[in-house]
C-alpha cells in the first residue's frame, strides 16, 4: 500500500495509472486554465514537481514549444516517463529532501504534492528558490477537511457506506502524515515565502464519470489497508464498488485549492 517513504498512494501500484487518468480528466482543465492565465509562452522553462503521470508535463511541453524546457520530477517516475521528449526531461527527485535544480524556472507547478510531504516548509522553499526573478509558482493541493464526504448528499445506504469508507481513507492518510487541512494554507504560505500577487481559488467536482473512476481506483489501491484497519469489511468494499459501478451516486472529490504568486524581480 505504501512505498518506502510511507506514501499511501504509491506509484508502484498498478492502480496508480488509473488514478492518474482520472485525476487528469478531473483536474487538468482547471490546472491549465490557471497556467494559461499566468502567461505561459514559448520558450518558458518549467519545473513540474511530483509529476505522477505524463499529462501535465506533456501539456506544458505543448505550450513552451521546442525552444522551451520542462523538467518533470518525482520520487517514482515510472508513469511520468511517457512524457519524455526533446523538451521534457524526466528525473527522479525528492522535493522534500534533495536540493532544488540548479537553474531558474519561469514556472514551478505542483499538484497534490505538499499535502503528502512531511517537510512541507522545506519543499516549498525549494520550489520558490528554483524560480527566476519574475517567475511564477502554482500550487494545487486538496483540503479534505473542508468537505470530507464522498457523497455530500447522504440520502441512502449506498451514500452512508461511501462516506464511512471515505472516513477510513482519510484516517489512513492522516496516519501517514498527510495534512488534511493543508490546501487552505497555500495563500498564506506563498505570501510568507515572499511572493507577490498571491491569489487562490478552489475546484470542487461532483458527479462525473471521472470521479467514479477515481473512487474505484483509489479503493482498489487501499482496500487491504481499509480491511486491516477495521474501516470496512471485504463484503462492504465489494458492495461499495458495485454501487459505484451501478452509477448515480454523485461522488465528490476533496476540494482542490489552487494558489499562485510571483517571485519579485
């Protein structure tokens, strides 16, 4: 269930690929809307931190073109390697432990990274240090404590079971050091790091096929831990997965808080 660093949703599991597909479908549109609004252009140098899958590095590469550069890093790059090209370099790197790359970036982006990192302050300092003067940073992290339910409209046994299982998932994340109220801290953290023009917003999807796909892949990823921790029985997990497959449950993700700012010239 977890890698050597205790990360619950480790890339080594086969389910990680499906999770990345679902996360891409849900969050890439708002991510790239924000990146485009930050002014990304041909020739920019970008650092994608904790890339996970290939979709964001590939989207950045399309925008910076052949004169630009994208560095995609993660502690496990097996899913990001598909983005490698003349523009995209894929490199193993731990943002909470390793020194930042020795180059200045026009854009640094991380999605669903800091919420899971033990030394978040060091990781954030590393990302800010990698910005060139005038460079932009965009951080996107979940805040499950803002809206903790899998099914916000709990009107039947299917929804009650989904919410109980989501409670178990949150407990497992917290046990491994995830800060389930971290997203809301992003704007203050960017201002404290000396960035200017700081602003933020949240994205909260409900009821989409991608949300159902993400739920199915996530539960498959963590089901052994749910059972071992007494959060659900095997029969309850099977029933929940069947409920999701049947459709019509209006499953939600945790709110994704996005915050951005600029390093002073």
